[in-house]
């Protein structure tokens, strides 16, 4: 469930509970009010009858006296007076004042309660004519309570709607920066580092906005550096290719022509049975081939380190470690190399990663222990160089050309590269993952 929906549901629950509590209090108050009013009306009615009896004590027409007493209750809002003869037959009954706005029947049943019928004591002379009864009627009082309840519940309902509308509006205004942040992060993920956030509507979001903008600026700076580095690498590669092409053209082509010429003369001599000079021609071919081999080896050494050509990856790393150990005997080196699954290009990348990592650890980190591991793990080859030195200066991870060069080399052959703090937070750990040569070649 989204945060917006949770907030709205929570507010609605609180408001509904408030509405239910208000309805309950209104119901309890209405019951108490109706009970109080009916009881008070009954007491007042008794006193009214008593006063009427006392005032008419001198009258001898008992029927008229009783009719006058019953008539005094005409238009009463809470009591109905009834006069019955000694046999219980109805003689007279007062008329109640009807409510202006009657309450619904269900509310009358809930709040009105049972009617109360009380017999009023009359003097013997009047009691002989019949029995006077006072009957409570709560319709008017219930109608008043219903009007109060309608007003109170209407106010609560309006309050409910206003609070809900205010909550929705506040939620939209408060969460809009988060929605903008999500959209901006999506654009960052797509490679658009020019996006910036502005206009935070709350102080709590200013830090998030500033952090995002700083991240975007650093990513844009890294992207620019990557582009500059790629351009530089491409320029160097083009220059190297051009120079290799010139070397091959200037050095190899003439000797290939000489070999071709000597081979043609040898063929002609063999066809004519003239063997004079064949030995010299064969020697010339061997000399040309030897020169071309030496030059080709020189070209290859420029493309791949000599130590790799001579010793392989394991021997090259051992030689590199020996080089640094002879100059820094205070550093303990641990080497474990299992790289038989790498081809020449991957081995060259692995060697360059180890070479640059060792150079950084020895020259900049003040390390006393360096662990080098190259091992096969499933379908990939893991390269790890871990030291216990002082770590990397702030900002060097993103701006160091050595690390950028390693990252580009690994990425160029489809590998993954990252740098993190060493075990226990000391030193740095360089990690590179290369696909093994047998896994990198898709089966036919």
C-alpha cells in the first residue's frame, strides 16, 4: 500500500471514530435530556392539577371542574391528561401540541423510551366522578434532540470533509518533491546527469535536494572525465595503430619482397637445374625471416608486456612482486594465481590491474601487507588486490586516472570492476571480474 493511501486511510479512520464518538455522546445526551424533561413535566403536571383543585374548591359542579382541569393541559408539549369514569371508559382527553419537525421513527424508538402514566389523587368529591391520569409524551422533546443531533452531526460531517480535503491537498503538496525526486532518479539512471532539483517546500527536504544535486554534479563530472579518458585512449590507440602500421610497412614489407624474390629465383634455378646461388638465396630468406621475427616480436612487445610473452601471467606477476619486494622488503606479499582459463587479452588486462594496484598500494598507501589473488569461480575469473594501508584519499576514486584506466580496461572486455575499503575498514580492496575465455566464446 502506498504512503499516500495509508495517510488518507488513517485520517479517515480517525475522523470516522470521531464521528462515531460524537454520535454516541449525542445519543447518550438525548436520552438523559428526554428522561429529565419528561420527569420534570410530570412533576409540574401534578402541581398544576393540585393547584387547579385548590382554586376550584368552592365550585360545586364537579364535572365542570374536572373538564377545566383536563382543558388546562391542551397544547402541552410533554403531558396528556385523561379523565376516565369509575368503569374505565374515556370521558375527556387533552390535545398535545404536535412537534414542528417530528423525529424519525427509529430515533423516537431509540431515545423516547416507554411512556409513563401516573394517576393523580383527587378530592373525594371529584374522585367519585372518575380518575384523572397524566401520560407523558416525548415526541416534542425527541424532535428537539433530533434537531440538535442533526446540527451536531452536520457540523462533524462538514469538519470531516474539510479535514479530508485539507489532508489530500497537503499530501499532494508534501509528496510532490518525492515524486519529482523519483522522476529525477529515473533520469539519472538513464544517463541524464544535467537534471537538478529546486524549490523544496519543506526544510526537511532541503538536505535531500542538496545531496541529489551534489550527486548529479559528481556524476556529470565523472561522465565528462570518462569521455575525456575514452577520447584520450582512442587517440593513443589510433596513434599506436598508425605507428605499428608504419613499422610493418617500413620494416616487414621490404623483407617480404626480398623473401619473395629469393624464393622465385630458387624456383627458377630448380626448374632449369641451375643450382648455383641457391644456398645464398636460402640464406637470404632465413636472414629476412629472422629479421622479420625479431621486428614482429618487438611490435608484439609494444602491444603486450614482454614479461607476459616470456613467462605467462603467473610468472609475470611473480616477477612484478619480486621487483617491488626487493625495493620494499618491509611489505609482506601473498600471491595466489590460477589463470589458466584466460586468453592473452584477458591475461594482459589482469596483469595491468595487478600492476596498477600494486603501484598504488606501495607508493601511496603505506601498506605492510598486500594480498594478490587470481582464481577461477564458476564461469568467471576473480582478480583481487587487497592491502592494509591508509586507504584512498577523498575524491581519488572518481578522479584517479590509474583507477579509471583499470576500469576502462576491464569494461572493454565485458568485465566488472570496483574498489572498496579493505577488511576492517583499513586499506583498499580492488576487485575485477573477467569472464573466462571458454565461457566468453558462444558455442556454435
